[in-house]
C-alpha cells in the first residue's frame, strides 16, 4: 500500500443510491400502500417525485432560513405534498399509516454487493455512513439492510446537509482524523466534488442512475482520482459478476484519492474521450485515464 493510501483510516459512504436502492424500496412501499387503500398510484413515479423534493426541502436549512430539521420530518412534509399532487388527501389516513409509508426510507434494500463489500473493507479501515439521513433513519436502515457500519455520521449529528462543507469537515473531526485521512465513497459527483473541496479523498461507485432507467446517465468517473488497489480489490471480491461494464464486478469502485495535476493532460491524449476508465500499471497504484475498450479514438 503506497504512502498516500496508508493515510486513509476511514471510508465513509453516501447511503441513498450508493449503498441502498432507494427507488425500488420506496416504490414497493408505495405500491403496498396503494393496494391496501384502493388507490391508483404508480409506485415508481411516486417515488421519483418524492425524491425530487429532497434537495429543495433541505435548501432552506442549508441557507439558514430554517432551523435544522431532520430528514424524517422533511420526508413526511414532502409525502403530504406528493399525495396531494396525486389527488389523494393525506387527512384521510391515520397518522400511523402515513408514518408507515414515510418510514419506507428506513426499509430500503441494499445493493447486492454492499454488505459483503463493507465487511471486507472493515477488516482494514473504519467504514461508516456519511449521509443526509438522520440517526434514527440510518440506524434502522442499517439493521434492515444488514449494513455492517462501524460508525454512522448522520445529518442531525453534524447539523449540516451535504454538500455543505461542514458536513464533511465535522465528520472527520468527530472521528478524530484529519480530512485527508477520510475518504468519501459515493455514486454522486456533486457529493464527491464537495467532499474533495473539503479535503477528503474520494471514490466513485457507479450505480444505476437515480433519475430512472430510461433517463440519460449523468454520472461518470470523477476527472481526478487514482486507484487504491487494496480497497478496490476488497470491494471487487465481494461482488458477483455483473451483466456488463457499467454494472459488473470490475467496475464497482471507480476512482479515489487525487491524481497529480499533470495527469489531467491524459484527457487530451489521442485515444481518450469524455468517458474514461482508469488503467493501472502493474506494480503501481497510479493510473491514467483512457477510453473504454472498443471506443472510437478521440481526435483534436
């Protein structure tokens, strides 16, 4: 393990979309709720709309217009909005029923590789959640999905919602570590970019796009990163072989740490294009960005 990788003592994971499949979990709960109450609801469309209100609900907290409010409360407020948009009166249901539906976010399924991958990583580093979820939500979710966290850094612990800088800096502080000793692993580039700006190392994990299976994929490996072969191989061995290069075993963990600035020049090298794959020389933990196999050469 090289000197840069040795400094990483904790790998913290974004949760929704990175470790658990929120779209499937929420859609299933909505379908069950609709079936019990004779409602005509599309679970997937409902889940997507509910999630669309996620960031706007947190923004007044980030800007200071609203006191810190746990995500469970924001989800409950957004649930009532989405029900009304679908022509369903929230007042027609017992609070217990609405609470059950709102706690769908506590019962999300993990991606198949998540629990075994985390267990392998936990042999060598501290693994934990760094999420906008509140502690009650994340602890119940971990129990439901079998996530072997060493630590949970919830938003009601940091009193900050990502991508606020304080969320990342306070997470490192609570662990008694410097920011460069902490890595954030996530499927969301905005989260990774903010973490890197706060001084954390970053790792990209490709997942199906949160905008839905028919939407254009918006994620890509961060333009700065290198392999940590030990962490990568731990995650890789935990996964079953996937169906293709975007979801298969050898593409789970995309990039981490920072490339030296001069390696940005690889983006302009012949044969490279906008979607890159790290290629690592044998015996080295450094890599270069290159085009996926079979891709047409980039010119200019």
